[in-house]
C-alpha cells in the first residue's frame, strides 16, 4: 500500500504576480524550489492564507534570487498580488518509509520571499 505524505513545503510566501494570460502553473524562485526539494514541472498544492482557496498546479523556474511567486493562467483568479500562500508537494511512499521520512520545509522571509 502507498500513502501520500508531505514531501516539501514552502511556508508563507507573498504572491508577487498573477498572470491570467499565461498558459498555467506557478513561477517560483529557483532558490526556494531547490531548498524545498521541488523540481520544475512538479505538481504542487497552493493554499491561499488570505482567502482560504486551495488548488493544485505545476512549477516553472522563476530564476535564482528573484523572490518570484507568480500564479499563471486560471490559478491567477484565485490569488491577488500580495496574498500569502503556502506551497506543498506530496510524495507517495509505503507507511514504513513514511515513518522515517523527513519533509523539506522552508521558511523564507515573508516580505522578500528570499531565504534568510
């Protein structure tokens, strides 16, 4: 049996943009993704602290040191620039693996989205 557990989390970053006309995804700072162990194209879940919205999308590179957190395409309707979001990636594993697995959780500077 496989279960889903939290693999990675970027806790409380500020949305820097919302681009409705883009094809989809979330553009993230490369440093944030690397610190959390998230790769481009990976499915992530977005939790909007400001309005309670929860949805999923996939990641794309936003460059290193940019602080980028941009929701693109239809997801742009679920956020506003300045909203605070939590980004979560899950992994499937056996219950035995889950007992010893340690997720990568990142707490960036909430004002700049950069690592402290």
